[in-house]
């Protein structure tokens, strides 16, 4: 993973990163494992987010991974 740039918007810290699809999939799997094995209090203590917030992040990572795979396939077929 490579950090390209960072910035603050309101109270949110944002980062533009270059990351492999494999890294995204590992990140997604780790977060899924956490939501399946930890209770709500443990999730909040470890991640500083609610279970619902973590599930939203998982969905975002999954969508990003899917879009990247589709774009790679399109380039391979072009």
C-alpha cells in the first residue's frame, strides 16, 4: 500500500492510497472475521466504531474491490 496524499475535511481525515486488490480482500476478510467473532462492545473498544459502522466499511471495501476487478477484466479484454 502506498499513501499518495492526505487531507482533512471538517473533522474527517482522508487519505488517497494505492492498494492492491489482494490487500483489499484481506482487509475485507479481517473485518468480516471481527464482526463475526467479537461482540458489540469489543468492536467499539478495538475499532472505535459500532458494528453497523464496521459493516458499512466492509460494504465499501467490497464494492471497491469488485469495481477494481471489473476494471482489470475490461482492460485485459480490450
